[in-house]
C-alpha cells in the first residue's frame, strides 16, 4: 500500500473516530467508514453493513420496559409450598403477546404444518381435545367443537403441552421472518418454504430442512427479521403480569405500591364507573359458581372466554390473570427463588438442584427435569391463583383444558 493510500485511511479514520458528521455512530447510523479501522463499509474490501432502522414490528407483540422489581408471592402462602419468596431482581426489556394464542392461531399453524411437514409432525401438533372430557360432566360438545367451530376462534387454545407450545414458537419465528425477509436476494433466505421447507418424505426430519436437504436460513446481520418468538421466562411473565409501571411516578425510583393481582386494589371486582362490580378476570368464584346467575351474569364465562375480554393491565396485556393458565420456559424447582441469578433469572435445568435429589421413582416426588412451570390462574381456579407470584408445575408433555400460552421475544439492541 503506498503512502497516499495510508494517508487517505488515516484521514478517513480520524474523521470517523471524531464523529465529524452527525455525532458518534449508532446501530441505525453506523456511518460510511469503520470507526476503528477507517475502512469503508459495503465495498469489495470492506464489510457489508445492511441498512437498519430498528427491530421490525412483531405481529401481536407489546413492548415491556424492563427494570428492577420484587418478584414473589404477594398472597398468604395457603399451599405452604414456600417456593416463591420475595426477592429483588432486574429484567431486561422484552416483548410479549398482548393476548393468549387463540384457536384460530393454532388452526393457522396446523394449516401450514400440514402443507410443509411430514404427517407425523402434523399429528404431533394436534391439541388434545379430549382434555374437555370428564366422566361425571357433560363436556362432550367441547371435545368436538371447541378448537374448530368458528364461534370459538378467538378463545385461547388449550390441550396444548409445553413441548407443543415450544414448537409453535419455532414455527411462528420462521413464518414471520419468511414474510419479513421476502424473496430478496440479499435476505439470506434460501427461498424455500420457511422453517419446515417443502413437504418431507416419510420419516424425514420435521424441522429445518426441506426434502432436498436445503434449509431456510435468515442472516441475523441484515436486521430485517425478528429475534425468536419463545415462551416467556417465569420472571418475565410474573414481571409483565405485575405491570407496576402503572403505579410508578415519573422521576421517582421508589416502588411505593404493590399489587396482589395485575390491577390495583385487593378486590377482584371493578371499583369504578359504569362497570363497577364487574369481575376483572375469568375465574371460579366459589364451589359450583363459574359465571353468576342467568339474567345478571357477571364474568359470564362458564369456561374460557374471548382473549380480549376484561380490561388489559398497564402494559396493555389481556388476561394475565384468569381465563387460562400459561406455560413459561422454566423447569420447576421449589428453590429457584434463591438459586437463580438476580439479572434475568431463569431455570433451564437441574443445575444446583439436580433431579436425583427428588425421589420420583419411589413416588415421593413429582419433580424431575421435565416438569415446567405454569402461571396465572384459569377459568377453573379460585382467585388465589390469579396472583402473579403463585406458581404450579406439570409434565412438559401433558395438557389440560386450563392451560394455554403466549409468546415473548427479546428486545434486541435497546433497553427502552
């Protein structure tokens, strides 16, 4: 390299380092030249730097601003489990679905899975509609109609295991990003049929590869696609349900209010206005009382209800209490509150609390590395379970008529 070329790089580099135009570089305005080497981007010699205007808008998602909070049970521990003692943690900002995943969303999933995947995978994605069947109750119509009848389209999908919900998140990521990336040559996509590619031969892998072995790949560096949809962590779910942002005064870092439920006050009825006395969630009020009295129904929901029923919390999230419980990512351990870290706490396995400590084979415990936490209370639960700090668990391959889910996503590259 001759002297003039060295001089040109030195001048360009000095200009970049000094941020001589428009201030220091940012993710959306990285500048024309590298601020460390002075080499020009998007040239034959330089690195390709794609245009980036921030994370694309994800369908159905609401922004949840992170921060410090106190997680843990706000109610008397009537179950005597002592498995969610109060502690201070910090969570990074993230996104969460404004409402539960509904039957119509799952039917859309089944539609594309049937087109793109092996029959075996399609069968594995079917919800267990027999969760409605009860020996001593006439719920038979729900077995046949709840998932597919148009009137139930926007009721929360149930009969879905944690494993099935996790698969849905993977599919949704691929399908949304396939739409965002389009067929552009520089999108990084192979132009296949999304995550599942074309329909597989019998016995072929259900995910990630097409029949001819080609996989759909999205280049993260392009910034034109979304991070992964996923199940929220237990801490994220609880934090979003608390929605204490609605009680915070501007410029005051003291958290002066707590909430038993995802709304203010100690009651489960609306204390204000024309809807005074109406229940704020779908839950079981007492023995045999699911909805109220005909002619004056209160919550009006004998089973599940429309996913946008009842007022949203201060993050704009619907039904973070009642309607259906919701799966979260974490495996269950009774001592997670003291084991996990205080920044973005999450329990992914038995680290520090191995399953060998629990005598499941001897029928003295139900805990192993395949039980997952669910939260929020349901149409069949009493008000105690509506509190965000309560927690229960179930095997990840099991399903009931009282558990659904919603998706979450990292807020990539920003804290606000």
